[in-house]
C-alpha cells in the first residue's frame, strides 16, 4: 500500500501534469494529418490546410512548451 506521508504530487498538481501531457500529445506536429482529417469540411480545416507551414510551426512551439511543462509537473519535488 502506498504511504500517504511520502512526498509526491498533490491531486491538483497531478491533474495539471496530465492536462499538460494531453495537450502535448494533441499538438504534436506528427498528428497534423489526423487533425486535418478531423477538421475537414470546416472553416478551421480550410484555414489550416491552406497554411500548413504556419500550422506546423505553431504546433511545434505549442508542443515544446506543453511537453516541458508536463515533464516539470510530473517530476517529484525534492
């Protein structure tokens, strides 16, 4: 059984870490074709498909930011 007195992540910090991780998974630039398929037929999908280069750069920056925040959030305090 887990010792509840041991230092670890609080419930709020754990949720924050998982949300940053989910955002990192969704904004990974390798998922851009899947995002385009999901958005096909919408105005957003048309905008993203016309500006793929800008979309890749924006997704890459957002992915790097969310990945570093998720990794920091999952790291246990010392």
